[in-house]
C-alpha cells in the first residue's frame, strides 16, 4: 500500500481543483461552479484558462483514482 503516493495525489487534486474554481469564478462569476461546473461551461473554451485548469483537474482526478485503487 503506497499511502504516500495517495497523499501526494490528494494534494495535487486539491490544488488543481482550487485553480479551476478560481478560473471559473474569475471568468463566470461567484456562482460559476454551482451554475456551470458540471456542464459544458465547466470545461471552458479551447485555450481558455478554464480549459487549461479543467484539463489539469481532470488529470489530477485520474491520478488520484489510480493511487486510491493501488492503495486499497
């Protein structure tokens, strides 16, 4: 069980999520995550800060899920 790897991926995911939420709020307003976060608006337009942070967040989620399964 590699709990250290799981902890690192959890921190990476928290950071990526925070950056995505910040980009959403800056671009679409304070309720952006609630209103658009789980639809196409949450992905952002190609080349946008929302898209870059969305992709980083998606990668972090996948890494965290992989580490979680490996630690089980």
